[in-house]
């Protein structure tokens, strides 16, 4: 049994002080005095929250989920734990169809290995497949050559380790595809889309409950044509991802989205392989990407992803996104967990997995626990 003391502990939407967080492999609760024999962990006056969860992340440290095997995915898990991340979905961009089976098999292998009792990194909960059922007109940095029409028969055999899939709801047959995916236990996200308000709403009615990098790769909001943005921001059934780097989305819209969605806002990094690497020019999928700070762009100026990390996203939402620290941590932990149906992660509540992030007083990662085990300490 372990107890974190000397901390502001986020539980039930507010910080609690003068108590200790008691846990084994799951959360036991807050106590005034830890029982005799408990291992005491001093948070040094910092903040404690449920571990951060990234449901949309392509790569980190030179590695990309669609290009590496299980061993390198596990290396990414170890690196992400240094940023307070305790669970994530390796996110696969549009691929040549014949590559999906191997890539998703590798993610499944890494997923199972990440749940080993002695694994020292973030859990892999399955794959986020960002495509291939997208709209070529809103492909962004996705390779349009690999975008195909909705096809349930083709995707059905590949779903064993898929937790989240992005679909453009206006594609012919998309509503039926969405219904089938939801029945198969996959969360469907609306994204890379040119949908009208009505088409987006049809996708939501079919079962889509998530929106991929809201505002990005979708039409602008117009007062007579609310489009997909009007649908996902206004519908209480939908969780909305947002990339809080101050570059993908203007800070004023971060605040607006937070006000509209509350705990159904979901912070994501959408980071690509160049996250954690120096600025410069790199090549990905035969395309040149220029990295400058948080900005990653193709030669024509198209945004190609982010170098954001989840701990930085939390700090950004607090500093210029209009949220309190408690709110920012909640939409980086509880909200992403809920958005993909993780019923026992994302909160420091009794019975939940002891996936815990400890931060310093200025919100720098200090310690990360996964399943009650210390997997990283700064």
C-alpha cells in the first residue's frame, strides 16, 4: 500500500489538501492519516491528478505509430510517461490498405505487452485509426491516395485492437458504417470532413460521439451554414478533441470550445514523430515537413501535425485557454477516458486504476504511476 502526501490532490473536480491519496494497483481513496506500514511518497507541495491520456498521438521522438513495430511503440510509451501520460492510443494516418493488418497487429502486440505488471511506461489501450474513410477535400496532411469510400466489409476483420476511428460522415454509406462500428465496440469520431450540419447530425444519430481535432480539417462555422462544427460543438453527445498549442486553434476559440463543451472537451497532442526533436526539416511519407517550435508544416503551408505534449497542453489551457488548473487536468484525463469508454481510468476515485501523475508547483512532471507502480520520476 502506498500514499502520496504533501500535495494538492484533484478528485471530484476540485483539489483536496491536508489529506493523503492511498492506493495499491487501484485507488483506495483519501485518508487523513495513512495506515501504519504504508509506503509514503512526498509530492513536495505539488499537484496530483489522474494520469493524462492522449487519444490522438501519431508519434514522438523520431517514431511514428504507422511505421514502427511493437518494441518501438513500447519505447514511445516510456517516453510519454515522462510527460505525465499513463495511457494512449497510437494513431495511424491513412495507409496503403495492405499495410493496415500488420500495423494494427503490432499495436495489439504492444498493447498486451504494456499491461505486463513490470512494464515501465504508459498503457497502450488500442489504436486510433485516423481514416481511411475521410474526405479528400479535407485530407490535410493525410495522403489522399489512401482515402477510400466507407466499406464495412473491408474494415471489419481489422477491428480487434481498434478503439477509435475517424470517419467523414458525408461519405456514401457512412451512417451504416458508423452504426456497424459502434455495434462492434469502436468509438467513432467525425473528422477530415466537409459535412453539412445535417450530414454531421446524421453521423451523430448513427452513433458517432467524438470529433477529431475540432476546427481543423473541417469547414469554418458560418451563421447560415453551421456545418460540422455547429453540430459537434452544439450536441451534448459529442466529445470534441482540441489541440491546445495556440497554433492549431486560436486561444479565443479554445476558451469558447471549453465553455461550450465543459468536460466533453478532450485535450490531445496530435503530435507526430518530430515531437521531442530539434527544429529543422524532416521527411515523412515522401513529404518534407518543416518543424519550428510547435509548428509542423508542409511546403505549401498545410499544417502537418504538432510537437505538443499533454503536460504542455494542460499548462496552455490554464495560461491562455481560459480554464482553471483543475479543469485543464480534467479534460486531459477524465474526459479522454470517458470519450472512449474507459470506465475505470481518468479519475482518482476508489476502484479506479492507480494511474497517477504528480506535478511540481509550476506544473512540471515529477512522478508517473501506472497501475500503482512508479514508472518514471524526474
